[in-house]
C-alpha cells in the first residue's frame, strides 16, 4: 500500500393497509423503510454503560488485532487466494486487503495476526489475547459452533469487533451477530460505481480530519434490516450514483440517509462497522479517487476499537 496510507423503528407486527392509488409502474420506488428493529436481548446502542470494562485489556501490553477473512461462499477479489491453515500463513501477492491491514498495523503501532482457520477462533480465552477482531469480507457461514460461542463470550468480556464490507454477508441466520452489526444485514447492492460519501459525524476518531464529502467507488450495499440505535458516521449520497442505487434483487435504496459506516456498544463490547471496501484499488497502490480517505477512516475505526483512541464519540 502506498505511503499515503501511513494514515423508523418497526417492532409492531401489524401491517399498514394502503388505500391510496397504487403508483404507476413508471414511478420510482419509495426508499426502503420499516426494516425492523428487533430486540436482541442485549444492551446495545451508543450508551457506554453497555460496555463491560472488566480489565481484560491492559494498554501496557500493547494493542493487537486479529483479522479473520474466511469465506464459505463467494470470495471478494481483494481477499485473493484462500489462505492456508493456522495463524499467519504465507501471504500471496493477491491477498491485498490482508496485506494492507498488516501494513497499517506496522505503521501505526499495533500488531496484526490474520487467519482463515476457524479453529483459531475456538475459545474466548484465545480471543482475549486480542484487543479487537476484524471480520474482513467474510462470507456466509464462516464460523462453527465453537467459534460462535467464543466470539459471543469474547464480546461480552469487553472485546472489540470491526466488520468490513462483506462481514455483512456473514452468518445470516444468527440473530446475535446481526445485532453485533448494528441491526443490519446485506440484502443486495447497486452497480459498482463512483459515489459521494458524506461524513456525518466528524467528532469520531474515524472521521476526524475527513472532508465533509469525498468521492469513492464501491458496490453500495442496501441493507435489511438497516442499522438502528447506532452512531452513523458516514453515508452515501444516493443522488451521486449515476447508475442508480437500486440493488440487483430490487432493493430501492435508503433514500436521504443511506449509511455506510457506524459504531455502537453491544452486549458488553464495542463494534465499528463499514460496508465500504469492495474495490481492489482501495487496498493497493493503484490510484482510486478517495482511497486515502477510506483508509484514514478505517484506521481511525480500528484504533478506536483497539482502545488507542476514544470510541464512538
């Protein structure tokens, strides 16, 4: 990676019966709303009292991140060739996203381990050796029963979680994980195209120094459900998408507020989430407009979850 990288709610069960005249087939669909705010049975949201500060992470021991990129379905090009078993197997030239995160750690004072071996996530005790776990474009059922239990116990012990891009296309049928994502799941996406990202909250560690708007290219994720009770950090301006926001499965987009990054406390832990990061160029030296802001945003989020800076402020 190049040197510049050294940096609503709808809980009711009743449906509304619409009596107005139905729009014509030529009319634009309304933005997706009423996407649900389930009760996951945990403390979640922006209140730091949902965090368990039980002393499991000592800053004097430094900061350490575990990157998990196992795919049990389609694999994004930025992940490259599947990794071998174990912890920190040899990286191939095409493992550009993992390489980029490792380099961010080297340049910014935190250690990075990486794996696609689910046995490395088999116990909460092992995970507690890391200040945060990043799911980097994982796909579908990327965890077995032991890893699911370990991740939940780790988060409940005050652990940190970072979900990047297709982390939203992972563990679809596990409600607790959907809540960890902020009450959000990938549904479909628009065409991969340039758009304008709007920095919504510039106080957060992940948004400080970002311009109010910045150009970026992505396959803009549409979500069902859509995040609730979180601090939205960045949105995409749907009007900037020349090829439209409508997804390949018909999702009409989210209208005026289409979130792409947010943070929350969840079930004792911390979570920072972004749907961005599809394009290989965002992770490499190949120029792409706005990629430096994406990496700055990601780095700030990682640092905040690790405990190197204030979280979700």
